[in-house]
């Protein structure tokens, strides 16, 4: 383990995390919140600059940076930025408990959107902005941002991106990792700006448009009203955000292909077809199942479409209390929670690519069982599946299920019922936000026990980083010098 390089990289992350609080301080000035609004951000900024500069002032003479260091840096970074990100809430007194503030910050950075606040509108503009801005930061990844804007550490930065960018396959868009990071952020921020403009065109204020676009871009879902997006009661806003969430759930490699006029690559994407297929199938089934609850089909269509997109992209914005829908619709939504968005997007969940491979593998195994002499080729995206990739995908499912069961057992100790415990784990490990029953769209995570909040906080980070980096942190072998 190259401890000096780990220390150097963590220093950079802490420094960047502090500087990213400055826009929230600017919001405090714009809305005239005075020193009471500024201080909760300026103090953490000062601490981050001092600590960050101290840790990264001297670049190590031995710059070796491999997979183990990459996992350690990513895992520790997300724990540190969440702890630092909780400070403005604690210092301002908006969330006095550090554990609750840590839960809220973890939920923001991991783009989960699970909240302990039942009335977010009581927060100041600067606090609300920071809460939603963490979605924008965490959506593409704070370490990817570091690689994009800071002087590079070494060419092996690819190990950081592999550990932070979600999905079974890491695809570089450019020969240099730093260029890839810049391209990703350029596309990401460009799409976010476009969505902000669309929301402003729908009558939302600049502030409301920004915070909701941040949530859609990071597929996070922190609302600034108790009833989330339902507060606006606007079909235009509903559909703009729904299509925005759907777009951010797509693999960003496809947007790069569009910019390069590689249209065939986009239209022949198998994962994209499965992704849209899951959305369309769930939409039809839930519309049929909930038809008796609506008198107006257009209202039903917009609410079901919004909810389906919000859940599969793991955003968590709500326009209706889907807890009142029939059990069949709940099962469909739970399935969408586990599926998630496409690999290489800002969405959580298992990812459509993995689910597609699981389905194809199961069907192939069934055909082989019926005819043992028959060889069934397994392909994905028009190519034969590599045995190593297939093994990695299957192993990830085993690790995922084991992690889910452990978190469920811990959460069930103090949970009021099974539905609340199960859906809270599903909603946090898959980075969705609202679950069902107590943690449903009309509730919050405020009433959960200290143990449950700690477990679910770790679950959110594990879900965002796809578990492995956290397991690497917990392994004693990781910390050996050789």
C-alpha cells in the first residue's frame, strides 16, 4: 500500500470538497442570510483548505498507484466528504444531530435522496442549495471531478475511475483518463444547464429550477417541499423532470457517441433497448393495475410515468403517494428499484446491463438443461460474453445479495414492520430514496433508530460505489505495506 499517495489524493479531495461549498455561501449572500447563513459554510471551507493543503502540499516521490490504492482512496473519500458535508447542517443548527446530518449528507452525495427531514422547506436557501448541490457533485463522482480539474496524479488514475464509475464495464472515452473525466463532466453539466432552462421556461424560479435539475441530473431526488414535485401541480414540470431523469439514467458513453455522430452505436445499443423496455413494461402494467384509482387518464399517465422513471433511475422524486397503489404496483416498483439505470449513468441499482446478463444467462441455462448437447452462445451488445466478465457479474450479485441480507437483518432489529425494513434497505442500497410504509413518499427516515441510520448510511455508500471499495477498506490485507 502506497500510503503517501493515498494521503496525497485524500488531501486533494478534502480541498475540493471545501471549495465546492463556496456556491452555497454565495447563495447565503444573495438571499441576505447574513453571518448566520455564511458561517456554516465558511468555517468548513477554512478547515478543508487547511487540512487539504497540508496533506497534498508535497507530492510523493514514489507515485505508484494501483487498483488497491484506487479502491482505498475512493472508499475513504466518500466517507470523508460525507462527514465534511454534514458540517454545514450541524453548525447552522438545521440538523443538530451529527448522525442525522451525516445521513443527510451521505444521501446527498450518493444521490440517494433518503431524508430525515419531514419539512425541508424550513431550511434556509443556502442549506437547501447545499443539500441539492451534493447531488450534482456526487452524480458523476467527486473523484472524477478531481481528475478533470486538478493536475493529474499519474497515468494510473484509471484505477480511481474504475472504482467510482458504476457498472460492470468501465469504458474510457479518450486515451487519457483526465480527458475522459473532462468529457464526462462537460456532457453532464451541459445537460444539467439545459434542464434548468427548460424548468425556468415552465414557470419555476431560477432557484427552484437549479435545485430540482441538480436532483434529476444526479438522479438524487432531494425535494425542497414536503410533497416533493407534487407541490407544483404542473404537467409541464412533471414531464420535463421525468424526461430529464430518464436521460440521466442513460449511459453517458452513448451521448459521447451522439456527439461523434456515431448514430448506429446508439440505436443498436442492447442495454438502451432493455432500459426503455423495462420502463414501458412497468408503465403499462401499473396503469392497468391502478386504473380504478383515477378518473382522468391523463393525470394517471403523468403520475405513473413520472413514478416509474423516478424509481428505475433511482431518483426518488414523487408526484403522488404511490404507497396507496395496489400491492402488484408495489412489487413492480420494488423490481425497478433493484434494476436501476444503465451502466455509466448517474443512476443506482444493479444496472440494466447486469440484469440483462442475468436474464440471458438464466434462459441459456434453461435451454441447456432441456438439451444438454446444445451449446447456447451468450452475447451482449452483439459480442460474445467474456468468461471473466460473466464471472465478475455473477460474483457481484452474490456480494450484493449478502450485503442486502446483512443490512436487512440489522435494520429489522428496530424496524416497525417488514415492509419498512425491506424497502428502506432496497431504497438505500440501490440509491433511490423513498421506500414504502414508514419510509414511503409521505414519510421520512427520521424515526429510524441510530443503528438503522448507521447501517443505511453505509448501505448508501456501498450502493453508490458498488460495494467492493468498502469491502476492500474493511479487509486487513489492504493495509499491508507489501
